[in-house]
């Protein structure tokens, strides 16, 4: 109940007639066990099957298996490290990267970076370390990512300098150009992870860490600083190749859209 619903110690203690110290001790043990089973609990479903939502509405994205985004989650950090864990707000948080499929199931979580770490830096670190066990892509499969991430093989970013978020399309009438159409449908598909993160934070994550922030729940293997990490460069030819594929999809999508609008 504490892990799933962020129920307070005294409520659990009253229900099961045990002291807060006993509840606290067993809660810590449960958290450690849940973390140890993370790679078993949080994992993708069958990636060889294209999701019916993609097949039905967005067949141009038939090789997409999920979406990636980041969020800031309330956390605990040693007093000596808290400066780097305070981002734009005063709260102590971590910059967490997540992936989810189109059934709103979380398939990967990467939570080792402090709040002031750049989103792109967190992403690059997550996808380039084999030990992180990011769900492997097969063939032409890819994830949707936002414009803050690099457009590279396996990861589709939208066009920059174009409308993207769904709120910017409300009441604007007919779409103008293939880039705008691509961004609109990209945003429609990727919006699923924003909903998923919203539900997750509302019902569990932030409430859980705020409630038990005074406890010594230490996060292991946190890099000392984003500045200490080696900068990783991608081959420019990879980016160019992916941009060419994106342009081909956008052109096909626009031609289909134009035929149905005339």
C-alpha cells in the first residue's frame, strides 16, 4: 500500500496494529526488493507485433515500438550533493528518463542523474551504456523522442522550428506542409507517454518521495556530475540518414493527406 498508493506510515500502523518503526523497517525491505526486480517487472512486451493503434491510425509509423520522455521526480540526496539536484525549482529532484509502449506500460526507467543534467545528456548516457539494458531495437524499429533529443537511427525526433505540441494545433484549421503534418502526428503518438507520466506522478512517485524524504533511502551509482561525463559524439552521417528517412515518411504522409483533403 505504501509503494503503490503512498499511504502514510501511521495509517498502515493503525490498520495492522504495528509501530511506525516496524512499518518503516519492512517498507525499506520491500523497496529494496522491488528495485531488485526492476528489470523483471519493467520490460517490454512482444516487440515483433505492431500495435493495433499504429496499424489503424498511423501506419506510416509501423516500426514504432514506443516513446521516450523525461520528467523530474522528487528524490533524496546527501546534503553535499543537493545543489546539483535542485533545478529550476527549489525541490530536490532527479531527471528521470522513461520509455513506454502504446499500452501505456513503462518499459524502461533511467534514474541516475541529478536535476540540472541536460535531457539530451541523460538520453545519450542511457542509450550508449549496454549495462542499462534499454530494450533493444530490431531492424527498422524506433522510438519517438522530442526535439531536445538527437534524430538518429532508432530514435525519431520531430522537425524543429515547426509547431509540435497538440495545444498549438487547436483551432488552426488545415495543416500547412509536410513538416507540420509530421509533427502533428508525431505529437499525437508521443502524447501517450506524457499521459502516462502524469498518472504515475499523481498517484505514486512524487507523493512517495515527499512523504518519506526524511528516510535514508540512498540512490546508488549516481554520477558525481553531468560535467564529469565524457561527451559522446554521433556520426553526422547517421543523423543525415535518419533525417532523409524522416523526410521520405513526411512526404508520403503529406501526399496521402492531400489526396484525402481535395
